C-alpha cells in the first residue's frame, strides 16, 4: 500500500477497500499536503463510525434482551400550517451499517437524499406513512401522528418486535422505548427521521407546482413570514390545515 499514489489511496478509501485506521497508518509517513488532507478525512470517518456505535446503544440493549427486529419511528411535519404529517418506521441491518445517520434537520438536502437511498437499499425493512391535512384536522396533530406511526408499524414487511420511538408513547402491545431527542440518540430513529423528511419534502415541492403562491418549495408548509402573508393575500389552499390557519383566515 505504501507504493500507492495519493489518488489510489483516496479511491481505495472511497471504495471501502482501505479502513480509516489503515489509511492513517499508511499516510502517516507521507509528507505531501494531500496526505495530510486524507488523514484528516480518515480521522473524521473514525469519528462518524464511533458516533454510529454510540447510537447503537439502545438497539444493542434490546438485542441483549432477546429482541431481534428493533424498529425506529420518527415523524416530520407536526408544526407546519400545510401538508401532511409524515412518519417512517425503519429496521436497520446491523451487518450493513449506514454511517452518518442523524437528525434529518441537521443534514443538507443532498446528504439526506444520499442517506435515504442507502437506508432503502440496506435496511431490513422500512415503511413511510402520511396523514393528510384533513386527518390532522379531524384527529388533532398528536393523535394523527400516533395513528400514522401505528399504521407504519403494521405495514412493515418484517414485523418489528421492539420499538424505539422519538418522544412518543404508542398504544401497542409491542415493547417500546420513548427517547426524547431520539433522532440524535438512535440510528434507527435517525434513519426514520431522514426517510420521513425526504418523503414529505418531495411532496411539498410537488405541491409548490400546484400552488406556487405559498412558496411550499422553500418553506415546506411552515409558517414563514412570506407564507403568512400569502395566507392573508390568498386565503388557504386545499392542503392547508384549517385548525392551524383559522386565525389567519379570520384576519384576511
């Protein structure tokens, strides 16, 4: 490996043929600026892998208790004025780690899309469910979120036997653990957060083409100043939550 060029070492790292530890060992005797950059990248990769192991603690505890299929559940879209609340349920394969999972809001759109693809390719099972603005108005947002999560569990091709849920208690006989801030504590919940956000954001971008005056492509239905002004100017669209925007309807 010492005879490899920096370009070849770089490619071997990208292809997973060279571990970060081995890359650092090989590059430590090199003096080129490029070698220093690759060492820093390998060190960052080590940090990401250590974070993944740390976030496997809760699923590891469940496996130690005899559970096999630990699913993470999270939602996106409880706060917006328009559009659905979207939840995802994910069972990760412990033999196929996906490094870099975290709260979807802390990731760029490009990185979320990349991770969503990896989750869909490597997860044992996943499901995504959206409850519409009408269901939210009928049930209230908290109950709509709970019911959407239960539907997502039921739709899993591989049935979970243990649930890790982001800050929510579900009415189910399945054993569960609620984690406040779970998308930054559990890989499974983080993966669910990413799938839910990617799915909902795609939908809201499609709704922007139908109702461009509200700026759904950028605000995703959240109550930005421009969105609130559009509500006052045009009133609510068919995908606005009436229970959320009633005050702005009255002000119009």
